[in-house]
């Protein structure tokens, strides 16, 4: 088996055991329920700001948008205003579709050699990656929003309505929230691509597997607490409200499974700014997406250019005129 995913898997399992054993065996509820969550949120906020500020301060001297369609050119040539926008409106539409619909993934194709056609290189539409990514991100968003109820009193009506929609199937008791299983299945799908797709596996590193295993662990422990084990929801609410109001309170009836779940969430928060998950903030600052491709209509001068001494052709000819005439080279002025 590949150690590039075995090591992250083992690490996540040991992290969960660390929290579970620390709470159940050593009584470290304050550490895993108060100190580590506060440190994780601080690391997330500080790291996120530093990362985004670093990107914002980076020089972008040239227009380098990804061009996936016809650029604005001659009047009789039809322009692709979304995939190659030349206006701010086109960029806004492109960003909107990219952020909320993952349009580039929707248009993604897979290249492979077709063994039934003499190994001819063929391209096919890879719709499953788009569906999996869309399901993963939106399920994750719904799960996060649903958890707002643990940090607010009273619970906002919008969150209650979201919970109603998420549990509209009304299966089982307690009722099934669709977002939980969808998040787990989508994360498993993305993980399976990295393990079983030879091309993806070849370029995947431990840092690619670690957040996936973290999210799978978070989803699995969350589902276990809701559907398979009994947890003190009132006690958890007291703990979370104490955290958000900066008056921490450790309930007595909350078990190690919850603290293991919370510890994995804390690790994900702290790890977030250092990982590829930062594409959540980076998409807004990506020069390949947020710039209009109007280089044919407007000259762009690098604002960081400094004045440099130049040597014009007239000065060059004045300096070498005699030698140029002697060599038979044409000159603008004979003297």
C-alpha cells in the first residue's frame, strides 16, 4: 500500500485517539474543549489573513487571464464573453459561475488512449468530478451553516429553514440530514480518485490526502454522534455557547467521541491556511480568473517599472556612424 496515504490516515486516526484517550482517561476536557479550539481559530484567522495579504501584495505586472475561448478581435469574429472576457462585467459573470457552479470543472475533459481504436488518443467529458466536487462543497457548506445553531441563541430562522430543507426526506429518528451522508460520500469519492486513478495518484502527496482524511473523520464522527450513539446535545450547546461568548463551561455528560470530533475540526481549522484548502480565498485573487483580457485594446504598463537610461537609434548611429559607413551599412544621416 502507498505510504503517501497510509501516513495521513494513521495520523488522523491517532489524533482522534489522542483526544478520546485524553478526555476519557486523563480528564483533559479543558485542553481539548477550550484551549485547542481557541488556538485553532486564532491560527485559522491569522494564517488566513497573512496568506491573503501575501497574495494581495504580490505584483501582477501583466494581464494573464486563462483564455478558454475567442478573444475580442475583429467585428465579424464572435467573441466568447465568458471564457475570454474583455470587460469587468464579463469577469464578474465568469467569477460568479466559477465560484458557485465550478464551470471550469464542468467543462473538464479527460484524455486517454482508446485501446479499442488502435490506442488513439481520445477525449471524454469527465462529469463525475464536477458532480462530486459540487456535492462535496455544497454539502460542506450546509453542514457548516447547520452548526451555527450551536453558537446562537435563539437559533436564526434562516438556519431553521435550512435544517428543514436538509431534513425534508424525514427518514429515521432522529431525522436524516441529507448533507451529512452526501459530504461523507463525496469526500470518499474524491479520496478514491486519488488512490485508484493512476494519473492522479502519481501527483498526489501526503498533504493532499491529509485534509481529505480529516474531513472524512469529521463527517464520520458527526454522523456517529447523531444516528448511532447518544450524546448530550444540551451539554454540547452549553460548551459551544461558552466558547463563543468567551465564558468557557465544561459540561460533565459530554463523552470522548464529541471531543475527538471537535479536535479533528480544530486540526482542520489550524491546518487550513497552510494547505490547498486556501483556494477558498485564493480564487478571488487569482489573476487567471479576475482580470479582463483586453490587451489588444489597451496597453498595460507595469506600475512597478522604474526609469532606466535608454540609448536611442539616433544616439547609436551618432556613435557608430563612421564605422557603419565604412562597413557599407545604411545610415539615416551621412554626417
